[in-house]
């Protein structure tokens, strides 16, 4: 596949993508929805970062926010650096030019993501011509067929229409389309949720192998912790718009530092791949999230301080970060007696109303 | 290979669609038949009663089969239609088919012209309104669409005529051509403008086009309103589509997203609904023709209605029904050609 490799690409040291205190809001009638509320992390070249969390915690918003694919009425804040570029300061037109060539997105529903009136060849020609107008028609076809072959799509299907493919094949087409220009960073938003288990395994293997073939950094959003364990280097756990814990996938799974991660792992001990609403209570409203630690109304370990002050994001070694007062306490932080007192149910209810 | 399988199923789709014409036709013809029977009174005496002695009236009734039971009349009616026999008018004793042949060209000219105007105005305006939804331009275009759709045809027609008469007194405001053109052009196709072209009589062509402007705008505006609303809604819908977002995620510029993804896909439902507007167009054509004294089938229909010539009315309405069915067939085939999914 050497003909696909971008020979002149500069070798960039340091992270491909870096977010610091990154925020995304949606404007609504009820006020801004703080769907991503101060998130910091970085991704190295070829690294796969898993992103888990309950439905509605802001995973898709974060993924879309990172590649600038947000609907009207939303806004971004904080810092976002991609290959040394300040993405939030970049004009819309230049951001658009990066999407498809340097930044990619793979969606959940492969069945509806291809234009039903456009042949597969049309999709590839469009994408390649926009970003590489200098390519000839033959070169376009050559590049498209090369990546399709890699995804296991026979070249004879190049001129077929999307509806002539199965769901799994369409997801592989979407992956091929997202990767044909070898982007440095790709968001895959629940790429296998709509597919059956066998196809899921196949897609995950393809994504897992991307790094060797393409050196693409991947943010893999999923509800399936099994996929994280199998395919990801690191994992980030999201709750109510925040990353509450992030670190090496094995370390996070074997020694979770955050009570939410712990509950999440316990709730999915079965191999269930469906939703994660097993933890007591419901995720909070993101227009007015709870005071202090967003998780305190549902946290079995909650203390007085949790309702009052936001926990500090702390590194617990080897880049394993978590934001939790109880963990800090266990690792030697000194807290006042009054701060340490457990938060009672009634008080939780009161704090919730406040 | 997949593409040959695709065209095979296209042929099958078209075949099935043609077979479906039969039940559609049957339903429409039944409705036409029954509607004209519920009208009170006996058509023969309504039409020529009082002018002829009772014995001859009875003879005429028998000739029309009106003395037979309803189901027999119905079967006979169907039998005639199948053989493309739409009957003979009572009032002036002409085969309905020759009325259609003589007047159809003018109606065709009017409706085609109106449709062209409607497409030229409606498609870009609807697209603009859909793309810049809730903007000032959208508001103006929507109001324009609603007004043109809701305004009564004769009112638009009369306003146009009044305006043109005041500012361009020499511009023709009624009829399809000046007397000279009608007189000079020899009849070949019964479509005056085509005959004029065949005869190489270009001042006649120009004359007819001038006559076309006001009626075509009047009828065209009615259809424009429909098309604007349709295109707008479908563009808005298509812009929310998953594949549109996916195109944006691949860095496709917004202009191209609207053009190649949203607008093109929005046209698929638009084609279907425009096909359904043929009935509206024909009824609009009837009103436009009477407003502009246009010598088409619509004017003839109104004249026969005034004459209470029921065979003529039944024949012409039947013909309209046939046109509606055929156009809807063509629209569906067009749809299948545009949208590969329809073929399944
Ligand atoms: N366009 C929008 N306008 C307003 N609020 C939105 C919009 N999109 C998402 N939200 C809200 O933002 C929050 C985060 O949504 P998001 O889709 O990012 O969650 P998610 O973690 O991806 O959930 P899921 O697992 O169900 O996909 C939710 O509370 C949601 O209601
Ligand atoms: S900070 Fe307190 S409430 Fe939040 S997770 Fe830790 S213990 Fe629970
Ligand atoms: Mg989501």
C-alpha cells in the first residue's frame, strides 16, 4: 500500500490532537446545554482512545466538537490544537478543508450515511477531488480501489449504489471513505452499535489495525466495554459533560480510580452490549448540572465536600487521571472531618434541589 | 454484475407499473361515470329538451343507451373508452375525440408553458428558501408561494390583463394568436405553435409566444406556489439527512452539499408530487382558458357544461382522467430512473 502513503508529510513530534478545558454548548430555550464541560486530553499518532459513558453524557458532542461538525446554535470554547494548529481560531473554510483529508468521522448508522442517489464511485470521486484537485480520474479510481481492497470490498462493486450493500459492508465503505486521504485523526461514534455481533468483531478488527496501516489516531466512542478492552490503548470515562477518569485501558479497568467507572464496570459485567442505565438514578440535566462533583447525587461514596466543591483532576501515575475526592482521600489527601462526613440521602435530595 | 441486475429490475418495475394502470384507470372511470349520473335530470332533455318533439327525444335517449339499466350503461361506457371512443356531443353532434384533437393543442401549449415557468421560478426559489430557512429571503419566498397558490386564477389573470392593458396597450391579452396567424398557418399537428414552426412562419411563432405570456404566467404562478412549498420542505428535510452530515464530515463545501446532496435528493419526492399536480394543473387550465378566452379543451368543457351537454362533458372529463393516469405513469418511470432504490 505504499502508493497511498503521503511521502512528503512532515514528521510531527508531540501529540496529534490536544484539548485543554475544551467546552461545547448547545443553545436551547432552557439555556445553554453544557454537553462538554471542560475536557482535557491528548492523543498520540496512531493511538486509539476509547470513550465510554452513559447515554447523553456528551460523547458524540465531544467527538463532533473535535472535528468542528456541530449544528448551528452550538459553540466551542477552551483550547483545541490539531497538529500544532489552533483549531478554534481557524476560519471555518480552513476547518472544512481539514475535514475529510486530515480529520475524519465514522458514524453509527452506516445505512443512512451514504447518499442513496450516488454511486460508491461518486462518493470517492467527490471526496478526493475536493481535497486533491490535482489528481487525475485514473489516480482517483486507483486510490479508491486500493482502500476498498483493504476493507475487503471487491473492485467490481465500485460503481454500485449504496443500497446494494449490507450494513457491515456499508460501514466498511464509510471507513474507507473516511480513511482514503489518510487523516491523522478520526472519530468513530459507536461504529458497530447498529451491526450484528459477527460484523462488529470484523469492524473492530479493521479499526484496530488502522494504526499499523495508516498511523491514524482514533477516538472510539462506544457503549461496549468489551470493545474498549479489545481495541483501545487508553480509555476516557465521561460523565455529565466531563472526563472523570482517563488512563491506560488495562489500568482503568483493573484499578478504576473513580466511583463512576467502578459502577459502570460493575453494571456491565454481563456481556450486554445495550444501554448502560443500570446505575441507580439518572444522569443529570446538563443545563443545570449538580453542584460540586456532578456525580454526587448518585455516588455511593459521596461525602459532604463532594456536593460543595468540584473535585480536582489529579494524575495518579502513568497518566492515569481521575477527579474524585474519595480517591484523593484514599491516596493521602487530608480533608476536614466535616468535609469527610458521608453525604446522607436526605442531604443528597436537598443538595439536588438547591 | 450489479448494474445489469439493476436494469433488469428497472424493466420489471416499469412492467408492474404499467399493469397497475388498469385498476387506476378503472377507479377513475367509475368515479367519472357515477359523478355524472348523480347530477339530477335527464341529460337529453336538459341539453336539447324543448327544442325537439318528445318522440325524437326518446329516440335520442335510446341512441345514447339511457333507457338501459345503470350497470349496462357502465359496461358500455367502459367498452367505449377501451376503444378510445369518448362519445359524440349532443349539442353539436361532434365526436369528442375530434374536439380533443382540435382544442388539445392549445391546452397542451398552455400547460407546458405554465410548467416551464413554474419550474424556472419554483425550483431555485424553493431551494433558496429551504437552504436559508427562516431568513428574510425565506419569509418573502414563502409568502410569494402561498399567495400565488391561494390567489384565484381569474383574479390573477384579470390583474395581469389590467396591468398590461394600462402599460403595454398593444400586447395581446386574449386568444392564442391573432386572426392572421390562425388564418395563415396550415394545420398539421393541431398544435398551432408547432404548425407555425413547420410552416417556417416565424412572425406567427412570435405572435403566439406573445399571446402565451399572460395565460402561462397566470397558470404557471399557481403551480409555482406548489413547487416552492414542495422543494422548500424537501430541501429542509434532506439537509437534515444523515448522508448530508456525512458529506460535511468529508469536507464537502456547503454549496456542493446543497446542490449535489440535499437538492438532488429533495427532487425525488418533488417529482412524485408534481405528477400528482396534473389534476390541479388541468383544473387550473380550465379556469385560465376561460379567463383568457384561450381556445382549448377547458374552454370547450365550460361551453358544453353551459349547454348541459352531458356526453361531451363525460367524454372530456374521461379524457382528462386518462391524461392524469398516463402522466402519473410517466412520473413514476422517471422517478425510477432517477432513484435506484425505487426499482426494488
Ligand atoms: N443539537 C442539540 N441541541 C441541544 N442539545 C443537544 C443537541 N445534541 C445533543 N444535545 C444534548 O447534549 C447532551 C449530550 O448529547 P450527546 O449526543 O453528545 O450524548 P452521547 O453521550 O453521545 O449520548 P448517546 O450515548 O445516546 O449517543 C444531551 O443531553 C443531549 O440532549
Ligand atoms: S468526588 Fe465524591 S461524589 Fe464525586 S465521585 Fe468522588 S466520591 Fe463520588
Ligand atoms: Mg452519541
